[in-house]
C-alpha cells in the first residue's frame, strides 16, 4: 500500500483484525464508536418524536382553551403601532378593539388586527377561558412547522449530547492508553538503551 512520507497507512477495521499490537483499549474504543453512533441515532429519533408529540399536544390544548370572539375596531389600524413579528406573520398591527363577553359585559383592549382595518370594522380576536385577549393559536402549515421544528431541535440536541459524551469517553480512553504505553516504556527503556549502547 503506497503512502506519502510520514503518513500512517489506514487499514479498514484494523481494531477488529488479529494483531498482537492491538490492545483491549483499541477494541473497547471500536465498540464505543459503534455504540455511540447507534445510541445517538436511537435516542435522537425517540426524543425528536416525543418532543414533536408534546408540541402538538400543547397546541391542541391551546386551541381548546382559546375561542374566537367578534370585536369592533375603536381606532384606524394605520394609526396604531406595528405589531412585532407574530406567530401568524401576517404583518398586522396592535390596535384597540372592543368586544362583548358571553356574560354581556363590554371590554376593550389591544389586539393584533389587519393593517388595513378602519375604525368601526368588525375583526376577530381570541379570548382565553377567563375572557382575556390572547393571540390566535397557530393552525395548518404554521402548526406543522412548529411541531417539526420542535422535534428536529430536540433530536439534534439529544444526538449532539450523546456524541459529545462518546467523544469525552474516547478521549479518556486515549489518555489512559498513553499512560499505559508510558509505564511500559519505562520498564523496557533501560534494557533497550543498554542494548543500543552495548
């Protein structure tokens, strides 16, 4: 096998071949690499699916606790402050609205409404179980995006943590191997030096 000067030849699966120079730590490192890869795949998949399910359940609960309510704009939307980036991402504004609660009481508050709304227009806002204004729960593609991103984020973090743990264990194995080599060399070195100088 041709190699460049100073480069160590790469032999596939060398840790699994019968070799008097192959130590138990070499075999342990090979098993560690396989176990880390398998564990990272399995745990990241499981964690990602679990997280996606949890996000989906949370969105379902939020939709159950939220109800749409008809309201009337108290001011022109163009006079209101632009809304920050919202879940719906529709470029609305925060304007004052008035709505009637199920018990007949009237309320006013600021809600996100279309930017082209005019005073007196009817808009739809959302209330929670206590009648307070809340943002509309995500639906359709937006909900699917949040579920997917939640699952993927947790999957990547979990897989990364497993790989990091495997790397730390592998580094400790290598340090231990170097310590063993140094201890053995201290035993062999005097005889080797004697032979070289004799």
